[in-house]
């Protein structure tokens, strides 16, 4: 039987009377990419901090690698990138990475070799002798990403790792995450951007207001949501389709982006009726595809528009 990398059993955390996480249970299998998804303030960061034993749950418990040891005691086997980036601005980049490697138990010569290898891979080879404060925010983020991975951890925890990155660096870091998972190691990353999770994750859990609302394999979650979703793209006269998309005998919900839309059919409606209505409206269609729903649409359906915007007091602790 495969041991879970992470087992969280009904963990709860409260701050000054506010419940940030409530009775949350998670099983993260060894190997693969697990997405912890939810709106800002949902409790994702609090959950990760409890997994790391940086804070202890008020109720419930967390087990890592199937054993009794805490995150602190297993530090050498874990890589953690917090949402709040933290580097020493006046240290040289290479020295900083060597310092982080030594803190994880690497010998200094080994830490230096690994740091140089990673700097080269992530396009920072010419910046090793520069001070951290001379780097852009995106480059600093890559330095901290290197510090998270250079000791080859078995379990990698990334809290909103891709926020603020340009498309090129975003793809570079995504490729590294996928490579880690393919090597048999485990990655858990949190995000509120559903498209990232849809492209990368084997399994996900969606949480809202500190409680789990969805948990499982991405393929199973999308299958269970049904295939009553239609993807549209308009080549011309998109405005003519607005009346059709507002017809609740045809469309239960529409995520209308202007030139494109994702539609959930109304109960009793079918795709043929919708297609005929759109053609009759005079809107020009370049795409009409019946397919599985996106994670974005599942997220909105499960969490709701109201829960997708967290109150400021929740965001402060989650």
C-alpha cells in the first residue's frame, strides 16, 4: 500500500475568534502534483503552515510520510516556498543559496555545486556574485525557488509560487515542478488561479472559508460535473448572442468573456437547441464545443461568487 506523503485529519485553526480552517481532512499521495485551491483568504496558507508544523492545529493532527515525526524534524526531506518571500537583500546570490543548502544539511562544497547548477538552469548564472537586492522581484523569486529545491526534497510545498511571474519564467518554473513530480516526488502547491491547477495537477482539493468543498482526481471531478458545458468563440457580432446567453431555458450559467464564453446548459436544454438559437441570432461562431467543464467553472459552481471574495479579516490570517 502506498503511503501518503501528507495526511491531515480534521485539522482546525482559529485566530482571535475567527476560524481560518475548519475540520479539514486531506490525503496527499506520494508522487505527483496536488493542488490546494481556493479564493484569497480561503485558508490555504494556514493549512500549509499546519502541514509544516510552523503552527499547530487547535484540533486534529497532521502526519507526514506515514510517521509520527513533525515537519521540523523532517526538514531535510521537505522543501517549502512560503507566500511571503524572504531573502537577505545584502547577501550575494550564490552565498545565499549556499547558506540555504547548509541549513538543509548539505556540505558547503556540495551546496555550491548544486546552487551553480540551478542558477545556470534558471538563467541566473551571471547573477551569482550580485547582491540579492540588485535582482528584480521575479529573479528573487527564482532564487528562493532554487533554495527550496536544491537539497532534492521528497516533499515540496509551494504557497502561491507563480504569482507575479512573467509568462517565460512562469513556464520555466512549471516545467521544473512537473519534472519533480515525474521523478516520483510529491509537490503540493496552493493557488487561486484555476488554469494553473488544471494544466499541472493530478489531484486537487478546493477549500472555501476554511472548509473543503471538493477533493479528488482532476479527471474524476470533471467527469462527475457532467458534460453539459459548451465552449463558444465568436468570429463576429458577438453582441447578438447576448440575448441567447441570457435565456435561462437554454443557459443555466454563462462565463461570458466577450469574444468567447463557457456555458452550462439549463436543465432540460440540449446543445442542439443552443446552437440553433445562436445561429438564428446572427452571431458568427468560430467554436462550438461540448466538453467537460473547466476547473474554473467547477470552482464557481461549488464555491459561489460570494465566497470567491473573502472578507479582509479572513485574508489576513489565511
